[in-house]
C-alpha cells in the first residue's frame, strides 16, 4: 500500500482529535496493536505499550484532567513512513499548557506504530542523560559519544 503525505498528515490530525474526544475506541483505530508511546523519564509511567493501552490512558486523562490537544504544525516523510508534529496539550484541570513535538512511525497500512514525545521545558539538572525513558538509543544506532 502506498501511503501519501496527505494520508500521514491526516492520520496524525485524526489521532490527536480522537485523543481530545476522550473516546478510547476513536483513539485505538489509529494505532497498531503493538504501538509504543515513549515519554521523557518519569512521565506518565511510560513507555506505554499497546494501541489499546495508549488509547485508554489518553481517555483517562481527558476524563480526570480535562486534557485537550491541538496540532500546531506538521511535517511528513511518506518515503520513510514518518511524521513530526508540534502540538499543544492543555491540561485544563491543572491550568497547565504543555508544548512539544512528537515523532511518529507508521506501518504499511498507515497505522501509528511508535510515538516519541519531546517536551518544551527546562532541563532537569539532576539528570546526566536527558533521553526518552525506555527507548534503546544504542540498539537503534544513535550515537553514544561525539564523533
């Protein structure tokens, strides 16, 4: 199946709209069964594993914290089946606005298989490695030291 740039952009927007709806079924249809959502360390007890689990967790945050999201910008690469979005997460119950970006990977059917969330926030000076929790950088070939 050929996946176009418009398909990827539409999938990301529809996924974020579904997250805001609070309907886990609406969220789950955008995710592969084995999808993984990575977060910065100590965020949301991540990584979250499984499309249904991801959907249930976002629905819970909508119910309990009034979470809502907007997609503010998006870039897609259909050749790599990937996309990046810049978003805003309104945590309405806490009066917090969180901005960030996410890297999305898609399967051959256009379902989201992986989401890597990066937040616009100050560095945690107590950490010497500021990376996603549970993401195996070395296994994926990311540099472990400067060249």
